[in-house]
C-alpha cells in the first residue's frame, strides 16, 4: 500500500514538472515572437 502512495506521489511530481516546463516554453515562444515583431517593425522604418 505504501509503495502505491510513493508511485502516485512520483507521478504527480512528474505531471507538475511537465506543466511547469510547458509554461516556460510558452513564455519563451511569446518572447521570441515579440522580439521578431519588434525587429520587423524596426526594418519597416
């Protein structure tokens, strides 16, 4: 029974880590897109 609880805890931690990594990835993508748009605007001047 104790082993099952440990496995569940590990799985929940893995899921949380994936969620955090996904959020970080989205932030990186948003920043890259923003930089790209700023660069495009600079070229059009």
